[in-house]
C-alpha cells in the first residue's frame, strides 16, 4: 500500500541506477496512505549515478482527497551525486476532492557536487543547503526545474554555488537563495533579454 521509505547510501564505492530503473515509493491508489520518502546519501568519496527516476507520489483517490507525496532528500558529504533521471515528489490526484500535497525535495551538499536533471514538486518545496565548514560543493539544476510553491537556499557554513541552467524553469512562490557562492541562472547570456 505504500508508505515505506527507500534509502541508498554510498561510501567509498560507486553506485549506479540504470536509466530503465526507478526508485519509487508511490502509494497504492485509494488507500489514503502517504508516499514513503527517498533518501540518497554519498557519505564517502564514491559517486552515485542515478540515470533512473526518483518518484514519490501520494495515493490518488476516486472518492476523496489524494494523499501526501513523500520527501526526496539528496545529501553529499564528500562524494558526488549525479541525477540524470527525473525527481518527482507529487501529491496524489483526486477525482472528487483536493489533490494531495507534494513532498519536499531537499538537497544538501558539502564538498561534493550534486548535479540534477528534471525536478518537479507539486505543493511541496525545494530546499538547498551547504552544511560543511570546509570547501563547498555545487548544486546544479541542469534539467528543467518546476517548483509549484517556494524554494529556499540556506547560507550554509561555507560558500557554495547554485546553478539553474535548464531550458525551462519555474518557481511559483517566494524564493530566497542565501548562498554566498556563485548563482548562475540560464545557460546563455540571451536568457536575460
């Protein structure tokens, strides 16, 4: 019925998720159960390559409100995380009530780099943070970014860079990016015209 969490942790070795594979904690329809969370962590010097999708979607409901989508959390302590698949944290659909609230997508980098493909959270938020006092990493949104509420980037304890270079980006709510490193929006100087 859903509601279970999925956790993937890499130390010094690498971990790959093939493009045809998906980590999915979506709840079974009409159960009212919230989706489980997905937690990805690179704790050592290894690299996590996620070519497949990460999906947390609440249960859809034919007679009432959809349930809440689970959170997706990416944490890079020293290693690198590369996501070329999609990140989707969505609330469950409803035919007779309100759609469920989407999960939050949380990205925390330290000295490693987190590269992201398409990101979509409906009703949830996207939060970025750097929590290491040493050399900072980079959080790069290289695919399309869609956040239907707000997005925040904490200052962190070290300067870190945020790159938003997808071809189609939308953040619907109030957004504060307090990182003290580089902020890049767009992949061409003509994006500002």
